[in-house]
DNA sequence: AAACACCCCTGCGGGC
DNA sequence: TGCCCGCAGGGGTGTT
């Protein structure tokens, strides 16, 4: 479900609701997520949340002495902060009861998400350590991208989704970005020119930023912390549009599979 | 090293 | 109506 914009929107929604709150109690209802939830997550009980940040598609939460934890939403994970008296619903897997009669609950039907506690620097966790650059920082620029692409034999679409190069670009935005740049997803990464890298960098930043501003993309079940959907779905030009006319030339949008994931593109516009 | 197939899990929509 | 199939925005593993 969530790519970088959806995770960023979630982080921004959570921040005012969690910052400065003390976690009174942690309850784990089903520990079987992507990694088994460690009981040591309960070390945060009695501690105050002092910082919330994001790295790639992970939300990082730090406490004042109870250790830190990182949350990943997988494909179908949701976080919500609601009245502590609210009843549990199907697929609520863990919760943190806060000191103001609210509770942070994690719901995830497919259980591809994760929550990892650590008493070290979260950035040193295995899952975070080998990640590539953040797309919305200056480290992600045309020189950087061009140098990375030159050594890659795989196609440009899967390379854009390679988190060891640049993080946060998932399956929806990869198709959208390539369409905006008029680059075929079938092209080898190494065939992408420096000029095209400039265009890719510009569109990655612009599309992700616009999506964040509109609350992310809701296709099936993403929702913001307040329960509202993301409105960027209205801006999608090719994703999920197979058979529909290309907004640029009117030709039929094509669908294909790359690396077991759907790709959408316009054969006519993207070369 | 890098590319690829396959796996984790539940729910939903389409076809019959 | 119900059943079966394929598919879904994530990442990890094991094989070549």
C-alpha cells in the first residue's frame, strides 16, 4: 500500500498526536508480522515519546530512555490514534495506550508490516542500514542517479524501485514518474542518458512532493491517521489505467508485468 | 554481484 | 448466490 508519500503523510498525522505523550501500556495481540514482534517493545512503557521521523518507508519513534522503535506499514498497515475505550477490530495487532485516554492502534490484514524495538541508534538496524538516498534531499540529484544507473543491467522501472539506490519509490509512483519523463519502463537502466536523469530527478521530487501535499494515494485502503483517504489518486495518469486513453496522445495505456509487479505505460509517448 | 522466482498473508473483484 | 482465480501499493530469501 504505502509508498514514501503515504508514510510521510502518516508520520505527519501522528506527530501532533504522539509527541510528548507517555506510553502507559503496550498490548500485543498478534506478534506475527513480517518479523515477530519482540516483547522488549514493552520497554517503552512509562516513557515519553520525544521524536518522530521517517527513513524510507519506516517511521522512527524515539522515547526518553525506554528505547526507540521503527514501524513499517507493509502493504496494508494502518496507524490510527483514537479514544482508548474504542473497541478492537479485526486485524488490530498491537496498541500503545497513551496518557491522555487515547490509543495508537496498528491494523494490518496482510501482516506484511513490522515494528522493531531497539536500544541502539535506529539507523543502525539491519533493515535501515543498507538503504539508499532519500529522494527529497539534495543527495538525490542527476549526477548521483546517472552514476548509479550506468552500472545496472536491469530495466529502469525496477531500478527506480531499488531501495539500495533511492528509497521510497514504489510500484505506483515508478509508473507515474516514467510516464512524466516519457521514458519506457522497458529500457535498460544503463541506457538512460544524463539529460533523462535530470528529468527523472525533477519528476521524482515533484510527484512525491505533490502527493504528500494531497495526502498520498488511496487505491484500495490507504487512509491518513484521521481516516481520510489520500487525494493524489486523482492525479494518477497511467497507474491502473490499462485500456484507457493516454492523457497525452490518446493511445491505449498498456499493462505488463515486470518483476512480478504491474507496470502501466504508453507505448507511443514513452520511448 | 546481480537478476530472478517465489514466498509471506488476507481480502476483493471478476468470471463462471 | 457461491466458488475459484488472479491480483494487490511491501520486503525477504534462496537459487542461479
